[in-house]
């Protein structure tokens, strides 16, 4: 019995469990990643519950990341997009709404909550990603900047890439908060797809489960056909959001 390997696996399991039990930690890591690409911005991420209320949130401003207990007080800010029917082209992707023509600068009225982040007189600009389930927004992550500073082209590219990588963690965070059901898989399918979600190769999965790489490949091929997923990340995303 390889005790060293057992201890490593137990440590990995505990670390994953601790992370997945804490939605706010996922959100804090997300806002850290966004502001790393654009340090002069103020990042915000939150989940949205089935009743439309805001769930856990995280904010990074002035170099400090912190959880936000309440998204906003008083009258909620208006939304241009119908959060229960988000356009497909705005789902799971980085969008700069003013640049894309979704709305203009007048969207940020003097009463808009973002004024608390960048100041009452500064003109804000921003980019954001809406993570959706069945067209309904379940999580949001974005970065606000003062218009005169804006986003450099290199930052736009980096933020778009970071957003694509954050889509799955934010979906998981929303699932933990909103209790989105998962697809019921056969035990062997479940064992394999969860390890795919950890980034494991077919060879490593086969070794861990004491099966052949060919068996892993066959199971994954069946799951790809069933889910319609085009790659491993999409397969895990399909599983996490309940198919």
C-alpha cells in the first residue's frame, strides 16, 4: 500500500471539498483574476438565485478583495438585458456593453451603485460576463474602469481569455448557491467525468481507476455523443449545469 500516494489523494480531496463548499472563495478568486489583468479596475462577481435575488458576492477595489454581504440596498439598479432571457451572444462570453452598443453612457445614472466604486463624477466603462443556465443569468462577473483610463487592447484580450476560463468555476459557484440539478450518470461515467473536470488525462484516469485507457476513451466518446459537447471542458460544463 502506497501511503504517500494515499495521503496525497486525501489532501487533494480535502482541498477540492473545501473550495467547492465555499461559493464566496470561488468569487474572490474570480475578482482577483480579473483585476490582475487590469489593475486600475474594480472587479465584481456575484451569483443570482432562482427568485432573482443576488446571492454571495465578491468585490476587489483599491487593491483589496472582500466578500460583499448585500449587493445593494434600496431600489435595485436597472438592467438593460432581460436576465431571464439573456441573448445567446451575451452568454458565457466577455462583452463590453457600451463598445458593443448594448447601451450608452447614460446607463450609469447618478444613483447607479457603480458610482460607489469609481466616484460620483467619474464616467464609468466596463466589461462583463453573464454565466447562464437555460438562458437565465445565474452568475455575473465584471470589471469597472474610469472611461478616461479605459481598457488597453492587451487587457481586452486578456480579460476575454480569463472570462472564458472563469465560466465553469462561476457556474459551479452558482450551482452551489442555487442548487441547479446535475445529470445523473452511471457510477463509472461519474468517476471519469469528475476527473476530467480536474484536468486529468485519459492515461491518468485509467491508472487511478485501474481500467484501460481504451475504456476511458469509450466512456468519454459515449458521453460526447450524448451531451453534444465538442471538447472536454464543454462536457464538464454540460454535466455541471444538469445537461
